[in-house]
């Protein structure tokens, strides 16, 4: 018969399964993965949302043929050099224990045209089934990112985004990763809407191997001032 201590230790071990699996994927897979596993995808350029506009983004990514991500983001400008976005992303696959939800707030500042800096902060919630009970696992992530956007035509811009990721999990030592995203935004009117295919990779500076991602996002800016005038 198992002692109470043994049962507690077993439960702790089961609660660690999703986190350990996540780290293993991050550090060892080299197939289609994510430049920001358990971090908010980018799908944006360096520019600030124009005054009077609300920006919406919907996105999808494939990760290592192991799990997928869908997400939605909404953002508003604070002033001409600063905007802020909130978002939700769901990472999932066919396995019951792998079902993550990210809730993100992402402030961004741009003081030089074509160069921006953002600091997304995410709370990660995972609800998975074990032999004992359902557990809610929380993780916290910081994703400082530099955004460098270069127009390549009237209808397209390229954004290169070097970034870091810090993962904090229930008293464990923080996990630090480095990565790079490449985003292509194209549209007949980049100030209003854009289709944004994105690819990137992430790596641990002290470990071998890397992971990479493919995804696509659709961004639309609604001018609420014009919308209000139309309704009047």
C-alpha cells in the first residue's frame, strides 16, 4: 500500500509531464516547430496602430507536426509611439494532456520609423487529464522582441524580429531561449489590412538543436471614427 508521501510525489510527477514535454520539444526537435512555443506568435510589423483604429488579428500555426495553434488578438493605440494588444492563443493536439491556453498583454513602442520593441507577457493555463484528477498548470512567459520592418514594395513589407523568451514555472529555475522570426506582410493597403505568413526558429544557447515554425495571420484595422460617422 502506498504511503501518503508516495502519492503526493506521484501527483507532482504527473503535473510536471506537460512542462517537461514542452521543454523537450523546445530543445530537441528540428522538424516543423515553433519559434515561440508557448509564447504569443507575432504576425505584426514595427508600425504603431494609427489613432482612432482598433486592430484585429486571427492566426494559425503548425508546430512540429505535434501540435497546432489558433489565436486572436486585438489592439489599440495609446499615442503615436505606443500601442497595446491583448490576445488569446490555444495550443492543442490529439493527446488529452496537451491543451494550453495563453492569455497575453503586449505593449509596443516605436520611436524610429521601421524599428519597434515589444514586451509580451503571457499567462499559460493547461487543463489536462491524469489518472488522479484534472490539474490546472500555470506558466508565465516574457518575450522581449525587436521588430525591424523594411518595405520591399507598395504592397509588401518584411519584418525581422530577434527575440528572447523567459519561461517561469512554479518555483523552477527560469528557462531562457533565443529566436528569430521572419514575417512577410502583403496587401493592397498595408495601413488597413494584411496577410502575414511567418516563419522562425528558437534555440537554447547552451544546447544543441533548434525548433522552427510556420504560420499565417490575417490583420485588419477598423477605423472606429469613420464607423461611428457612418452609423449617424
